[in-house]
C-alpha cells in the first residue's frame, strides 16, 4: 500500500508489488522446508547423544543399579534441557526485537537469515561434540549463540511476516496455515527418517555424526476497532495455549527415553513425527471450517483438542497409548495460534 501511494502509475506499482511477493515466496518456502527438516533430525541427534553420554556416566557412577541409573540419566537430561532452553530463550530477546525493527523497515529477509546462520553454527558444534568427544555442556554455548542470532522467535516471526505480505486479508488465515503445512511436512519427514539416519553409523565410534552433518547441510540450503477487544482476548488465549504447549514439549523428550517407554532412536523419530500431524489436521480444519465457522469458534475447537490430548497423555504407559494421545492432541490443535496470528495481522 505504501509502495503504491504516490505512484503515478498504479497498475505498474501493483505489478511491482506482485513481483516482490513472488520473490518472497520463492525464498521463504525452501527456507522453511530445509530448516525444519534440519531441525527435526538435529533434535533426535541431540537427544540420543545426551542419552548415550549420560547413560555411560550414570552406569559408571552407580554400578549395576539399573533403576537408579535410569533415574540419574533422566535427571541429567532434564537438567540439560532446562538450562539449554533457558539460555536459548533469554539470549534471543534483544536480538529478536532488533531484527523485528529492521524487518519492519523493509529488510524482510534479515529476521530469517540471521537465525539460520546461528542454527548452522550450533549444528556444527554438535558435530564437533560427537567427533571430538567434547563434553555435552559445550552445547550450552551453542544455545547461547543460536539465541544471539535471533533464535526461533525471530526466525518464525520473519517467516510469518513474509507470508502475511503475500496474502490478502481474506486469505491470510489460509496462507499462514499453508506455510505451516510446509513446516509440518518437513518436520514429519525429518522426524520419521531421523532414527534411520542416526543408525547409519551405528558401528562407528562417532554415532550421530552423519545426522549432525546433514542437519548442518540442510540449514545451508535454505481489523476494525470494534473487533479489537475480541482480538485481544483471542491473542491472550492463544498465548496461554502456547505456553502450556511449550511446557508439554519441554518434558516430552525425557519422557520418551525413560521407562515406561524407554524408546530407541527410531521410536523417538516416530514419536516426534506424530507431533507434526497437527499441521496437516490444522490445515484441513481451517480450510473446511473457514467456510461455515467464525475464527473464534475454530480457535475453541483447537483448544478443546489440545486439552483432551494432554489428558490422554497424562496416563500413557505403553507405546500405542502414546500415539493415541498424540492423535487426540493433534486434531485442529494449532488452530488457536493461527486464528490469533490471522486476526492480529
């Protein structure tokens, strides 16, 4: 709109704007696909590296007390992820804010490219941890560097800004969720294959090196005022949902690798892949129900789906129960967040 204002030839300006949107689209989709595939296989690689390192430490310190060893391993992994996530989140605040300002000034690619550079460095550090037998605490530095580059907050905000630029107000919900389908497809494929990739070098001294190298490689590829109060309430509900979901995701890795599940690398990959089903079901739900329901109604459906899934997951004791819970958890679960972003945009 600002580009067309003051332009004597409005049709020519419209053509320029369409061309700019096309360039943004051709940039953002490969970036989302490759980055998410790299992230999912990295997540499996990091978790299995932690399990291997801490399992050796626990067994050495506790002898043959297998139950105590499992508890010690779970505690160590939980503590690692707690520190890792805090470092990543806290160091990304100022950088993400500054990158957002630059993005609003017209540098749309910066909030996406800078975090991707940080991702490449952090994945390279995991590869060095595996190859050179560095202590896993080195990954705390990787988390800090990743945060200082903008982290996920800047990256995904940049992706959503570009996706919003290439859509109309009427089609924005569908456009945003379409981008997340690409995110979900890459995540599903990456999670499903990550266990197999991790086991490619199972007979070597540095298991996981191939997976970490591939992760690094793929990162190198690349409304009106009368509605404001309702939008505010919707955004608050979506943020509360996001916080609850974030805490659930934080404890899920340690739950998968300890008893009663005690999964191996392939099962961890399948479990992570199940989480990406939400992007398919959310897209299907948004596309279907947007014809007959309001945004708020679809958001409520997503919140109910999310709550029911958490209730089932609280009682998981077997692998099949986990996937039943994930299925209930995934049905339209991402709708609240998408509805908030759509209205807020």
